[in-house]
C-alpha cells in the first residue's frame, strides 16, 4: 500500500493489485471486510479472486444465507472458491437468486462441499454464464441420486437443472468427484471444449463406478485436450482388471502427467498403467511427460516393481518423432533417510536407452530430468 503514497498516479494501480485477491475465512472475518467495502465500493470493484470458507464455529446456514449480499457487494469477481460449506442450507429464495449472482465468474472452485439434495452444486454451476474453468474436490451427494449407463440419457428428474444454452468449459479438474456429478456434466449443460483435464483413474474398473465416466470425459475432450493429468488410485484388497485409460482420441496432447503411483507390492495396477499409456499411439504434439512415484522405504529395491524396461523403450520410441519431448520423473521417498544420489543413479541404470540418448544430445536441453524428494507433500 505504501506504493500508492509515492504519487497519486500510482494509487489506482496499487489498490487494484492489493485487493485483487480476497480470502474470507468465516463470518467474523467477513464482517470486518463488509463495512469497509460498503464505504469504499470502488475498492470492492477491484476484487477479482474471492475465496469463501465456512468457519468451524459458524452456523451451517451462515454462508448460504449471506451469499447474495457478499456476491452483490463484490460484483466484479471472476474467480470464486467455496470451501467447506453447507450448500444444502440454501433457501428456495436464494436458489432462485443464483442466476443473478455470478455474472462475471469464469473460474469456479468447489472444495469439500456438503450437498445433501445432490443438486445445489449443479445449480451453482448453471448460474455462471461465463464459466470456463471448473474445479470440484471431494464433493459429496446422497447415494440416492440417480445415475444411468454412460451412453443413456440423463435421468428424467434432472433436466430442470439444465439451462437453455450450453456452457463451454475449457478446464476441468476433478478430485474424488461423485459419479452422478460427472454424469450430469457429460449429459447436461456443459460443452466440453477441454484444453486441460485433471482426473483420477482406478485400474479396477469393475469396482470403480467413476471409470466409465472418466473414459467418456477423455473421449469427449478429443483433439482439443492439451494438458492431461491422471492421478492413479487403488482400492485395497481388490484385483486389477486391466482397465486402462484410452488416450487415442486425444491427438492434441502437449503435456501428459501421471501422479499417485506408489511402488508397493499390492499396487500392480498402478505400475502397469504408465507403461500401457506410453505404448499407445500418443499425440505427435507431445512435448512434456511427467511421472510422480512414491517409495515407502530408504532403499532402491522397490524401484524394480515398475517395468522400467518398457518405460525406457517407449520413451525413446516417442522421442524419435518428437524432437522437443522432455521427461520429468519425480521420486518421493517417504522414509526418514535415503540417498537422493543413489536413487537417481538406480533409475538411470534401469533406463539405458534413455541414458544413451541423453549422451547424444548436442543441445543444453536435457531429455530426462529426475528429482528426488523426501517429503511426500512436496
């Protein structure tokens, strides 16, 4: 703020930067801001990025009941995050007001939302006419919400949640999203012109109800998809059935990322998914491949669980026709002690073809970069 005191000409720019992003954690913090914004509406118009968190001590109805007042005060917001709030507490009056509350919102993030009726989040999504990017994490709905086969029409009880015009979405990030929500996205109001997609994949499709919808998302994204991140998960004590993501429709991919691979004996489906993906006919535009794996002990023994020979062969084959391709491998060691140098050398020994290619490069650009981390949250 001291920049604005330098000269009058700097004040509008400094104010715009200072109030661009606002984080409101609970009712008490919002009350502190509310009076200030009411006295200075020109500053309220500077807010573009807003995060609303329901405080732990707040009544469940606080955020839903105050939502219209908050969003009408901060009516230039373009990026909104709702975190840990009870969407099911919205009254019918507020539900009817929703289409007037998000006129400028292009990015919507919904994290840990309680949606008892199963349609509150859908109503909020439909209320954003300029929506381009959607993030949903750990969304919970009632198990009684209707679903149907991936290629069947939307259940008859749901069309009322579909607006007249399709909403084109360019970025979709789903973290443990409930299958009925994904089904609604595919069959309802969203026109998936995806350039970026983050999804989870379980190589146990017979036991993972979201699997067919995830594959349908990949198919719907098609050639427009440029950035894909797949987080691999496993259901303990259940067999792998060979259900792997098919990337053949995504011929425009520029960056492909796999995360969540844990090199432990019970996770065979995770180890196989990455080599299988590399063996597919991948995009000729591919420039970046990223892999994140975790190892639960301080030795390099578990590295052998991944079929590095296949990974080695596929990466070199991909690089022949893609001269700009770069590979990034991040190894997360969850043990207390380990030798990063030994881990990196062990991986390079397991990939002799890549090492040979690295030695023939004439530019300063590395084909493969390996990073070793101790903290699993790095």
